[in-house]
């Protein structure tokens, strides 16, 4: 699949002190020599003149030469560090293309690094996530994955499954009798241990995904409880329309905000009530869908309205954590801040809003971001699939089923985990992953 010598500007477009053009592939040495003269010693920066095809200088700068396999991609790599102007960078690139290099596709350097066994998929993705990181905690989590912690955890799980399978498959080969007694108990215990380990990895990965994509918080409640006002108070701007008409918000309104550098995706929703016109009914359906998919629901109650109470909208999705927010305390007189009942705020005066922000920080695990791996949806899906197969194995083991059945489920779990690090992949998956990277990465 890696074919030819690729080149791209590795630094961001625009003007900068320095701009880097990177080359990877079999002709890197010849192309670099054609432009910049003799190659410097491996991994030693040397000053060179970069010549155009007419021999006139395009720029002068540093050349770095990384003979494969000791390079980022594992292939021969060269870098031309020139002055970071768009015209200079483009002329250098055009010169290399004229000499026979091909423009790299997005993520192609990382893709080659993966194919050459230099980095596994979690590390390739961590590089992209590190570049994209929008907060310090997301960057830290990306570094943990880049340094291989996520991959090591997955590899350890796969190893345990391999050991178990060997154990079971040896049983298949050498005994006609089903697993019983101690042996079966032992297998069950070990599968349980894998299930627990998998669950804790899932938690760390899901924390990492939240750090990257933002905790999704849905503001829900009865019409006129002050949901849109609460969103505006959190966002610090007029993101949503506020009126004293019940049923103002009809659709789901999405806002991204940060609390102490931690990303939040906040959804304002239509007030929950029966009846109303078709538009409002559709709004309520969408609100319920958003609630079911949320990481947390802020259930807003109008504290100045004796008729509003948190128990009213009965059908909460019970897998989603709910925080009750008593709003309009400027009218009800309740003391601001957090209590056992929930949080008391006034979206109008701002009382209690700091306590609400603290609460959301805590929901995001702001004090515990060290334990997170940067993770993507596809990782969580693979972890869930693996957990499903481990469950099957457990059910089979507990029911005293045959070794084959248990081993088969363990193998399926292994395959799901293998998708995370790229031990098991398809062209299609790789294409989808690397095409989202930036050019030059
Ligand atoms: N100039 C420059 N800076 C960069 C990169 C790059 O490609 N070029 N990187 C690109 O992402 C990152 C660093 N990643 C790299 C990873 C491995 C190797 C490398 O040459 N590895 C060899 C030799 C190691 C050594 O010198 O001891 C090896 O592992 O064998 C280089 C960069 C960030 N900074
Ligand atoms: N006194 C007081 N009024 C508030 C407070 N928060 C919101 N309001 C008022 O309550 C009314 C409804 O506010 P909204 O933010 O539109 O309420 P909502 O829950 O989004 O309403 P729907 O979109 O109809 O579901 C408006 O007149 C707001 O000004 C508050 O803390 N104190
Ligand atoms: K309203």
C-alpha cells in the first residue's frame, strides 16, 4: 500500500518563523540531494541552499536526514526547514513534485508509520488527538495514549485472553470430558477478572473521550422553568431565546463551552409537557432523545412555582445521571448553592451559578483526569463489543458449557480488542481513521 515518495508541508499554513517540508519514501535521499546538495549525517541538522529547477535559490535552511528504518515512518525521511512563508513553502513543494514526489494524502505519514509497525493505531490516533486537543487535560490524556499506556492495557487484556484460550483449547484437545469442578470454577473466576479489568478500562477510555469531545449535558424540565436562561448564564452569552411564553424552545439547541478549560457540550431542549401543537410535540420527542443520549441531565425546576416539581416528568432514562437544579431562587428565597436535594440557582441574578459550574467540573472528573486515556467512539464500541463477548463466555462458563463455546466467545472478545490497537483491522477502517488527520501528519 505505501507507494512512492510522498511530500507535504508539515507546519501550519500561513506565515511563521520556520516552515517544514517533509519527505518520506525510497526517493527521499535523491530528491533532497537534487534540491539541497549532499545529505547531512543522519539526524544532524545542516545548513543548505534550496535550489529551484533553474538553479536559483528558493530559500536556505536546515536539512534533516533520517535513513529508514530509524525514522518516524520507518522509511527514508528527509525534512527541509525553510522560512515559513506560504510562497516559499509552496515553491519548495512544487519543486519536489516536479522531481517526482507525490503530495501526501491526509495522515499518510502516520499511516505509513502504522503499516511499518512504528506505531499502533491507538498511538497514531493519539498524535491526531494531541494536535486537536482543546484543553490541557485532553492534551495530557492524549500523551498517555501516545506513550502507549492505552495500547499496553489492551495488549495485557488480549494476553490474558490468549492464556485462557490456550488453557481451554488444550482441554479440548486432550480430554473428552467437559470442564468440571475446580477447573470450571477457575476459568469462571479468570473470565470474571477479565470482565472487571475491561470495565475499568472502559471507564478510563470513556473519561478520555469526554475530555476530547466534551461531556454532554442536557438541560431539561417543564416549560418556562428557565432552561434557556440557564444555558445563557452558563455560556455567558445569549445563545438561546428567552421569553416568558411557555414553549419558547422548540428544537434542541447545542452550545459548546469550557469550564476551566474542560469542554462541555450543552443542549437546551423544549419544555416537557403533554399536548401543544405538532411542532412542540416533536420538540418534546427530540428532548427525550437528547436526554437518553446525555452524559448528564440538568433537570431544571421553577422553584417559584409550587406546581413544578422534579418528579413530574416521570420517564427519565434511568441510565443517565440527573442533577436537579432549582431555578428562580431570587423569587422563591431558597438559599443558593449545592445541597442534598440538588443545586439552587438563579439564572437571572447569577446566584448559585458558581456552585453549578463546580458541580459540572466534578461531573467531568476534573480532579481525576490523570487516569484517562484519550479514546474515540470506535474504541468504546470495540470495548463494548469485547465486554459483550466476555459476558457470553461467563454465561457459558457458569452454565458449565463446553470449552469450545467458552473459547469461541473469548476469541471474539480478542478480535474486538484487536481492532483498538490495529492488530485486527480492515483497509476500510484504516482509511476512515487516517483520512481525518491533517495533511503533513
Ligand atoms: N522535526 C520534526 N519534529 C517532530 C517530528 C518530526 O517528524 N520532525 N515528529 C513527527 O511526528 C514528532 C516526533 N516524532 C518522531 C518520532 C520518531 C522519530 C525518529 O526518527 N525515530 C527513530 C530515531 C530515534 C533516535 O534518534 O534515537 C527511531 O525511532 O528509530 C522522529 C520523530 C514531533 N516532532
Ligand atoms: N425571576 C427569575 N426569572 C427567571 C429566572 N430564569 C428564567 N426566568 C424567566 O422565566 C421565563 C422563562 O425562561 P426561559 O429561559 O425561556 O425558560 P425555558 O425553560 O427555556 O422555557 P421553554 O423554552 O418555554 O421551555 C423568562 O421570562 C425568564 O426571564 C430566574 O432565575 N429568576
Ligand atoms: K420560555
